[in-house]
C-alpha cells in the first residue's frame, strides 16, 4: 500500500508515485493493468503479456454480443428506440425463476416501470424504462450474460 507522509500542516497525505515507480510495480507483480490516481494525477499502465497476445482474449467473444445484428439495426431504424444494458452482468426477465416476466413483446409500459433485472457482482439491479411505449422485441434470452451498451429491448415510443 502507499505510504503516508505528513504535510506542513500536519495532515496525512498519500505518497506521490512517479510514473516509473508505477510501471516498476506493475512489472514486479506481473499485473496486466494498474491505475493509480493521487493528487489530481492519474497514471494507467497497461501491459501486454506474450501469452495473452498469442491467444485470443476471453473478453473478445462477449464484445461481439454488444454489437446489434443487422436485423436489430433495421428494426431500430423503423421508428423504435433501443434500450441498452447500462452495465455488464446477467440479464433476467423476471424477479425469480417462477415469476412471470416483467415485460413481454407487445406490452405497453410506463416511464419508470421495471423492464428486467441485471445481476452484477451478486447485486440485482432493476432496469427501469426511461419513457413509455410498447415493447416491440425482447432481444436477449433469460439468464444470458450482457455487455455494457448491448441492446436489450426495442421500444416503440408512445405518441
């Protein structure tokens, strides 16, 4: 951990790291990434490991999920709004396995109505509608992982 130092006013302040020390720390502990922010300065070190560069990344596959398919893009262009995942996690259509889904295709929803739950780090996050309308299409299957920005629903806004 960073050592504390005493300032002229007698207040404890965090140690100032030089960029070279941060790089040295990342290398010494074989870290792929390290970010340090102190005193209004942020330094981020990203290292590429030889074996990681040689094999495809496990994170590369889910990134493809976040891109809408051409069919989704065509439907979205036809007067619908895409509701996207605000975080990475697991998508659930209902509050529990035996409960009915929050919304289904064709349902009319109100602003603030819960659309789904995304579980992230063992926390259940309710995703609410930002505006009213009709659910045109549910784009994700229940209990599937989702990425930030991945389309979840197509919504036809109320007129």
